[in-house]
C-alpha cells in the first residue's frame, strides 16, 4: 500500500492502533515485526547496519512494516534518519544520513516466526 503523504484519511488504515511514539526504552523483547535490512551497500555500511537488522522505529514512530516506515520517512523533511533497530540481539539507536533518506536496498516487512 502506498499512501500519499497528504492523505491523512489513510492513517487509520496504515496505523490501525494509531501512530505510537517510542524510545529505545520502549522495547524489551525481540521484535515481532518491523522492517528488515535484507542486503547491504555503502549507505547501510556507513550507518553500521548489517543484513538481518530489524528497524522498529523511525524518527520516534514505531513501525511494524515497510508501508509504515515509508510514511514515517516521508513525513519528515530533515536529512537524517533517527532509527531504533534490533541488531546483535539488542536494541539501539542509529543516526543515519543516506541520500534522500533512502538506503537503496530491499527492505521487506519482518515477521518473527
């Protein structure tokens, strides 16, 4: 689902439980869902993000899938991305500055088995 940024009427379908603001301390257990870094390139390397990393929040908004990630990414006009990720069996914050706020890698939805 690609939701136009100006379409606030689509927010309830995109975020059925509402937009949830989070910090790294909001997370305790391994993620049940999020956005998976499925490949690496120079931009992910600059941000110290490796294949298998799961993004669970962007700019303080919890994301459960790529459509939510895209909405959060495109809702802010700053250059950098403030991420909360699950990597190396722990949560941590990552500040990244990929061009156009895009890493240029395939990032599918993540669902824990």
